């Protein structure tokens, strides 16, 4: 999504009514952010909208990027926000070998998640239940289209956020193909963007 | 219940590398590992110890097959070479670029000073313009130059002051690369 450096468009102020709407959307999509939403988007502070290329909108609070959105697709959290509240997002993990590919902007492939170093929902080594969705009777499996944050073997912080292209159940069966679509990775154009 | 105790734990404070901007645990995947490591050692010694210990490095390697290690190493070398050549190029550009400080007569005894070429030294023109305004307590703005690029226009005859300020503030700009010239009003038509 942001493989190239991006030049931001003009910053516009989000009207307070629209600001409320965005706040609600954030909570609908990421209910676990609820205890922190007043810190993340204080009601009285002005939210800005920055237009990015390819019909992507970025919401920011002064110079801090928070969420971005392609047209009417789901809101995706900026990696710095994920780093601040990692437990509020649905997470999966890639093995160490896949990191350098992800950081160079290549598609994230299923084997990076199904290998020994990777983590899909219900992994036996994941005793704290860190990875996967909230168990709705399906072992925390995730469907295509869900937003997931990707952590990495041996690393504390996430390196990627994107949308699942394939359900996690199917990944376990086929063990190949592209796992996630588009998204935002450490060091990409969105990461390098300076809003100050 | 868990929320009350965890609310002080978040937001989590994450350190970002002063060289490559990523969390330091990811520096190893960029092309500036050496510089990153030096930065971390100076700024966050405890974290440096953890990330760059022999043990940590061995553990990282053992997570990859021998083949994958070789490929990763090749990749890292390529990246480092790329970063080094980009750095060399930037340095060369700095060495050959010139900053032009122009004194322009606007009216009798009234002058503006135009500064060109700062962007070649990687400076944010808008920010520098603001700094000029503050430093010299005068009007300072960024204007487009015909033929592309931007210059800073400062109200008043400040050529010498700006020269001093630039060379003192930005060590990247060698004094020899700054030139002061005078632009008399209505020179030959051009
Ligand atoms: Zn670094």
C-alpha cells in the first residue's frame, strides 16, 4: 500500500460531528480500545484528515497518525498506535525468516505463519492465547477480510498490519498462497511520513 | 478488574531508533545496522546489551536454516552497500552544492535577502524560514523560484548575519559553499 514514499495532501480539520462518527467506528471495529479512547482521541482535541495518494485518508491528532482508510474499507491502525496498545488488536505472528520480506514490502505468504516460528490461532505453544481472535467456539479462527496485526518471532513489537486474504482455518489446510493484502509495514512510506 | 491495573501499563512506551526510525529490534533488517548499533549503545545502553549480546545473535541465527541464513546475509550486504552508496552520494552532493545568499534592493535603502540552495543540504526550507524569522525578528517566508525550487525571502539586509547563522547552526554546510551576492534593482533585462 505504501511501498513508495508518499507526499501528503493538505490537512483538513474534521468537523466535530464527523469526529464523533469516526470515534464510534473505531470503537465498533476495535472494542478493546474503549478504556483508552479518551487518551487516543480526546473529545476536545481537533482531529485532522490528511489525504494520501490512491484515495487513502489518514486521521491524525496534531502530528500523531492514528488510523488510515482506503475509501470505505475498514479503518486500519497506524503501527505507532499498535505499538502503544498492542493487546487491543487481533494478532498473528510470522517466523523470523519472513521478517525481511515483509519489511521490504513483499506480500506476506502463508508459510510465514504456518511454520514453526509462526503463530496462527490456537497454536499449542501460545499458552497465553496471545494470537488469534476471541474464541467464539471456533478456536479463535479468523475470516478473510479481518484486520490483523502481525508480530514476529523473537520480536516484541508488531511489524505489519493488513487485511486477511484467506481465513486462518484455510491457511492451516492449504499452507500456501498470499496471507494478507495491502497494509502498512515498518519503514514504509506511511511510516516515514512526517506530519509536523 | 484487569483493566484498572493495566491502564497504567498503557500506552506502552516504545523506543524508536534515532538512525533508521524502526524499533531497535528491527534495525538488523535495515542497511544501517552499524550506525544503529552505535546510536543504541549511546542512548539506550541496557537495550543495546540485550539486543546485541552474543547470545541474542546466536539465538537469531538458530531460528533460520543454514540456507536461509546465507540468503539473509547476502541480502543484508546488498542493503548495506546500497545505504553506503546513498550516503556517499548525499555527501558528494553536499560537497558540490552551493547556498546562495542574495541581497536584493527593493526600494532605496530597503533590502530583502533571498537564500537559495538549502534543500540540497537536506534542510526543511519551511522550518528554516521560520527559524530565520524568529532569530532575526523579521518577516521570513518561502517563495517559489521560477524554474523550480524554493527560496527563503527575509525582510531586511541580513546577508552577513544569515551567513554566520547558517555556518554556525548547520555543520553540514561548509562555509566555502555559501556565497553572498548582491542583486541591484533592475539590472540588465533578463
Ligand atoms: Zn536503527
